[in-house]
C-alpha cells in the first residue's frame, strides 16, 4: 500500500482554508502525492465567541484532505 498523509487546514471560511490547502498541495504534488479525498466542516461558534463577537463573527472551519503517494 502506498503511503497516505492526512492534513487539516483551518480557515475563516472555506475559501480561506482552500488557500492554505493549495499551497500545501503544490509541495506534496511535487513529491508525487495526489488528493484522494477531502471534506469540509463548517465548525461552530462557541458560546463565548458568540457573546464576545456577536452573530456576525466568522466561524473557523476545517478542510481535511487525504493524500496518497503514487
């Protein structure tokens, strides 16, 4: 079985996390890794965060990407 790497990218929205993913994907792609799956979790605002920043505070979401060599 070829080696597998799982990376998690946090961002204030999916586009923010995707920028971090794109930079990392270039590096791993150059090493022969390819993306085999990805998933997005929007995350949740905490009670403290909602109280401090109001309802318009951005959520911190997580993009999880699985890479496989080969």
